[in-house]
C-alpha cells in the first residue's frame, strides 16, 4: 500500500469514527478521541510527505518518470518564441498563438504548443494556489490600467408615503475611486551548456522551460501573497490604503504574543462582508497552520476539518484553507499571520503573455544556450470588505 492509498484508508476510518459519534449524538469517548488524534496526526504526516515528494520531483524537473530521449535531435540555431496567456481559468494557450522565428533568424525551431500548454497546466495544478483564484484581466497598450472600485456604499433605501410630502432626494453618498495597475517586468534567465544538451539522454531544454515556467508562477504567487506594490503586485498580507488597509485587521486575543484562539478566527470570519464570505478562503503558512490545526471547540472537536476527497482543500469554519509557503511565518508582535478573503476581489492584470525565448546564438561564445522567461503584469486587492487579516499582538 503506497502513501496515497494509506492516507485514503485513514481518512475513511476518521470519517467512520466521526459519523458514529454524530449518529449517536454524542462526543468522542476518551479512547475514540485518542484514536482520532493518532490517525489525524498520521494523515497530516502522510500529506506533508506526499506534497514534499511531488514538490521535489517538480523542482528537479521531472514528473513521476524521466523524459524520453528526443530522437534525431539536430543542432538548433537562433531563437524561437513560445507564448502562453492567462485568463480566468489560469494559463492557457491562445488559439492564434504564434510559434516560430523572427525574420533575422536563420532557422529557428519550435516546441509543440500543446506540449508547452500541458506543462503549464501541470505546474498550475501542483504549485499555484492563489493565482488560479484571482480575477485576471487582459490589458492592452503600454499605459497603466485604472481599476474602478466602490469607495463609499450608497445610503439605505427609505420607506415613503404614497405621496411624499417632500421630493424624494437622490443618493449623495455612493462614490467610486480608481486604483492604477502598472505594467511591471517579470523575468528569468537560465543558461545550459551545449555539452549538457548533447550528452544528456533526455530533453534538458524541456526541463529548463518547465523550470522557468515554475519560477514565474512562484513569483506570481509570492507577489499576490506578500508583495509590497513597489515594482511588483500588492499582496494581501501587506497593509496598504491601495489594497487592504489596517482597518481590516483583527488582533489576536490569546495569552502571549501571537497565540491564536478560536475566537480570533470567528472574529475574522464575521469581519468579511457576508455577501462575499461564501467564496472566501483562509491563507496561511504551515508554521501558522500548525497552531490552527490544534484549536478545538467547546465539545473538544477540532475546528480544522481534513479534506476527505483528493484534490479538495481542508476547511476551517466551513471555508477552504490554502497552505502557502509564501505567507508569513513570524509570530512576533505586529506581524501578520492569517488572511481570510475572497480572491475574486483581487485584480491581476497582464499586458504580455508569458513568453519563453530559447537563444542559441546569444551565448554561443561560451558554448551555452540561454532560455528566457518574461511577462508584464501587476495586481492588487480592490475591495477591502472582502478581506480580514489577523495581526499578532501581546496579551499578558
């Protein structure tokens, strides 16, 4: 039995324990609680091991098996361009995508568009947590993009007499403001030797392309999470009047600096506007999640609910939890620990498709091939009421 099968078996046993207690309308017995805790600990351990193994395989440039050698590989010249574009479903290849060489190139080469598309989709599935959930906008032109947002809500409607004594007054409160998104360069260059290309029994260029796509995607994720908005997107963990202001902060109430309580999470839950709360997700680092997973309600049941279905996130107070490696880890005073928010209200604009350029001649003097990745993008949260952020404070 492999690790995934063992995890599925343990999850089924956990569900059986939980269902039995619910059916009998009672809490766990001491023995049941002990068994539940032990099985849950093993599930978390297996989950971490499985994710680490998959991540390590991806970072090493391989999936579950080595790429096959490319038959009849020929010396390739000059440069070729491979482009993918982003929309609300993630990264996708345009139907009109052009793959080929420029007029100055003597005889470039192209990598199959579908193969590149499949690689990008695989990376998104394994690595991207926040990016697939944000609202993506295709921008045009070289200038900035103004994103309108509701800065002041309209006043409430009023009941009136059939024939009002005075004329019905128009609303004077409702107002809109605009945030500017600016095209910002995101780049990555990897160089590999021609000897490595020739001597390696698998397609090292394809591995390098995957690595660049992975690094660009990780840069998206990190910026959406903790970016400061200066030459990069504005992240949800960064306090700013241009994104999520400090008025959306919730302070910890546990005894000690950065000690999280169940009441803190409930306060965050209720701070998010009800109309958008249904689509909200929790965002936190593993170091913070470790504390959250130990929280229990008054009946001794964990607030954290492990997912019982493969591919679905676990939940906290009924909302999905995204475990981000880029979220803050500090539990010191005034540090941010958790964000709860609806990422439909995070706008991510891109002016240029993700572009991969393979350059054979530029580094020929050093017997190297260069592989570039480049795009233009920016992003920020646009509705503060769709977010709440937990801040660590000292409580004696």
